[in-house]
């Protein structure tokens, strides 16, 4: 099994939750699989745990990825990591497939020289945002990180500490208010691909904003978006 190639103009491709079309999402295996390919960046999601650690997981619990109804934010890291996750065949035959942590993700991205696209899933406090930044700083990799979130306050907290840091606001649909706010705050875009048109991309570029889109797994759609000039495409399988 391998990735699906498409004709790319100059768009940077981001592996969604690692190379999740081939390996179990958000695992070290998925990050290494993306690291060994041509991706510009690797996207992942982090939550806080009950004992204040930052784990890599998209959902609020492990039900979908492990068949265990274990809430991420009210469980300690050790208990979360005691659970083996499903592999791509839906079985639990691989002991290496376990919940990862921010430190693993950052170190793998650095080893393979991939840009970190880090989604902040929890509604983090100022102190937690500072702790996340400090972890990444400990790897000397902050310049290679873009922070993204559906929670606007997470983005503004990052910018309060790091005024020039690359950040993107996640959302599904455009309206005039969102566009005006992003332009005023100098915050880049990470939007569902179906919301995009060439005209919107041109407008955002004219106002100095970069455009990322999620989640594109159709090569013809990716080729059209790339031709329109989108800056980033986030995909599970396209390369």
C-alpha cells in the first residue's frame, strides 16, 4: 500500500494525523511513515491529560481508535498508554500502536525535517500554552511549527506569547465576519476544502494570508486546488 500521487503546482502537502491512510492515525508509526516520504509537514492533535501531560489524539476518548471508552482528559497518561490501538485492519496485533505524546511527535518531525502542524484540541489555559511552547523549544524546533485550532482563544494565546508565530484558524465555512477578523488579526486560514474558490484564495492572498485546507483525498480535487494557488493541502493519503 502506498500514497496516491497527484500533479502539484507548488502546494505544500501536510500528512493528516501522520500518514493516516496507511498507518493508524496519530501514532509514532504514522509520523515515521510520513517522515519517510515527500510531505512538507505532519499534522497532529493534542489534548491535556488528567495528570497534565500533552497526548496526541484526535477524539475526546479512545472508543473509535481502540474500542475502549476511556476519556482522554480525565485519564492519566500511563493508563492511556496501556491501551493498544487498532491497526488499519481493525485488529490489535501491534504492540507499538499506542497513544503518543507531544515530545515524540516533535522529535520525529525534527528527525525527518518535517514542519509541525499542531492542532490544539483542548481549551488550553495560558499556563498550558506556555508549557506546550516550552516543550517544543526544548527540541529547538519552534520555528518549524504552525499552531492550528478551532478555538480562537488558543490562537490568540499563542500570539500573545509569540507575536510572529505561524498560526491558522480552523473552520468550515466563510462569512464576511470571519474573513475580516482573520485579516485584522493576521491569522492564516485552515478551512474545509469545499468552502474554497479561486476568488476567495485570491482575496486572502491579497490580504497577506496563507490558505490551508482539509481534508483532501481526491487527486482531481487536489489538482484543482493546487492550480488555484492554495498554499497547503492536508491529506490522509495524497502525496
